C-alpha cells in the first residue's frame, strides 16, 4: 500500500522552538501563530526499504526523459561512515548523510564513486524563511581525477502548502544557484523526511554541459511493511 503523509503532519525532529511553542498555545493565539513559518533544524530519514516515486521530465544537458523514476533507500557503510544510499535505475546511486541529507557522493553503475563532494553539499540548515547563505565545495570527478571548485548561493524563499500528485505537504521553497550556470528550486518537507517534494532545474547555455531543464514531482511514498 502506498502511504502519503498529510500536510497537517508535523514531525518534531525537524522543527524549531517556535513551531513547538505554537503547539502549546491556547486557541486564542493559535491563528496568529499558524501564520508564522517554523524553523527546521534537520531532515532525518525514512526507514530502509522506503521507495519514493517521482515523475521526471527533462531535456537538454539534463537528459531527455519523461516518465517515472523510482528511488529505493537503504543504509550502508561508506568510508567508515553510515550513509543513506538512494538508488534509481535511471539516475544511479547518491549517498547522503542520514540526518542532514547532505550529498556526499554519486556512485556509478559499478558501485565506485563517480563524483565526491568535500564538504558534502547540504541545505543551509537551519531552514528559516528569508535566510540566505553561501557554501563552497570541492567536487572530484573520478573518471578523469579532476577536482573543481563549486560555490552555491542559497535562499529559503517561503514555507507553506505545495500540492503534487502524492498529496499536499508543508514545505520550504529553497532556491540554489551555482557559478556554473545552474539554478535549482526545490520544495523540501523536513517534517515528512522528504528532501524533495517538487523540483525545477535550469541550466544556461554557459553551463559546461550546455543548456537544460528538469522538472520533477512526487508521485508516491511507500514505507516498508505498509
């Protein structure tokens, strides 16, 4: 059975004090408090065996594709660390930090690193509407053993309901831009342990791989044993 978390669900591990305080206030103050976006301190992770399915439509340098992409999740050891491996036949395997969902590496079909990131590329925690941040990383492309700099500019633009085929979720709208000419808008729902509910990516013609566009929306979340 496919389970989709409702928009009203609030998972305390990802929420800051302000949201928790709202839960304890009397009804006279609840309406005012409900309009105040919460602060999310972390992502957490769904259990091993979770399967998330997205509809992806992409073109140009992001690949020509229009159809479902099914991601399967499991925990594994990598370089002495416990990581979350998320794999899809169409997109390979990405290794994430279990708490922040930061991207540590992308593996090829042979299970060997294709790209690694130092430090890992993470959302600008804690997430709070209006926050901006800049992060710098070293990206190693293992096919040619080349390392390059990556600078990412972040902005948490808003928080609220986002509706996709899987349902309606409370999510942060986070926009990231890098110096290579790529901009990503991602809707993130920490209270549901979802690093992506919806996504839009654009690459300009100046990008090293050329122009491209990608859109993805969550179709379903299937938890193990459900």
